[in-house]
C-alpha cells in the first residue's frame, strides 16, 4: 500500500496571504505512461470533496488560478497564492497509481 | 447535470448487513470505473472498493475484503455496496464517486451515513 503523508495537518491563514501544503508518498507515483497520478481534493465544511488538481499540476474545470500544484516522484505541493474566505476546509492529497490512498487531510482556516 | 445520489444507509447492529445504492445520471454510466469512499466521523477519506466498467474487475481495501461486495447494474445506471459482518469501525459516511481515470474523482455523491452500534 502506498502511504500518503501530508504536512501540516492544520493551517491558519490571513486572507490575501499565501498557503502551502506538502504531500509525500511512500513510493514514486510516476506511471510508465509518463503521467504522475497525484490529486488534490478540497472538502468544504458540510460538503462532499471536490477535485481541485489532477496529475500533479492540472487545474480541474472551474478551479481558480490561485490554486497550483507542483512536484514529482514522491514529493508534491499545493499552493494557494492568495487565500480567500471560501478556501476554508480540509485539503486531501490522493494517489491513483495503486488503487487509491489519501493523506490525512490538512484543515485550512482563516485567521 | 452529472449527478450521483447515494441511499441505503442507516443504523445497524454489529454483525448485521446493509446494502448501499448509488444512482447515476447525466453521463454514460457504463463508460466509467466507479468507487466507494468512506469517511469515519472526524477522520480522513478511505477508498473502500472500486469496480471497472463491466464489473469484471473489483478491488477492495484490506479491512473490508471478504465482508463487502461492490457491484453495478449498467442498465439501471446504479452502483451498489453489499456490506455484511459489519463492525463498529465501519461507521462512516459512504460516498460514491465517478472515477474518470486513475483516481480523478468527479463528481462525488452527497454521501449516506452508516452507523454500526448496538
């Protein structure tokens, strides 16, 4: 099983300031097809998760460009360039290479 | 509109059984892998089971293998999860999700709550 480890587990951010979340996998997520199957989901309070980023760095339809993903192999990062009030919730990274496993989640709140 | 709606959750005693359903609409259901993901109260997300387009491939997380069965009826555009020998640790909100490819989940349903307690 691929283990996903997120840090930090919680984050308090002033509106307009940047935020960054790290996600590390226990083995490389690079597939032989050249793609890396790492995803980021946001679960807003009381809602189902929603896809933000797929394959490390591609923003899903409708996702604001203040969200960006980067990384390779086993180390990945989600960045929010300027946090807004609507960005609060729990951010989950997930690997799709071998079945699906999620990180513990990072709770983002507004100061 | 692409939509998934789960049903079938409820309160069940330890050792009991339950069948969850997920009704799909707004897309060609038979073209996609489908997944069940659960979230225990206050906890993170966990894949429970995954099934391919025609139901010939199924995979389970170790903790439910042998107790849970995932299935689908493409004619009815429905996904199912048969759960037996339920344990307290199976208590969770169960989501179904369309797996576009390799874990790209969209959309997710609203979830159905399963509570295992005496």
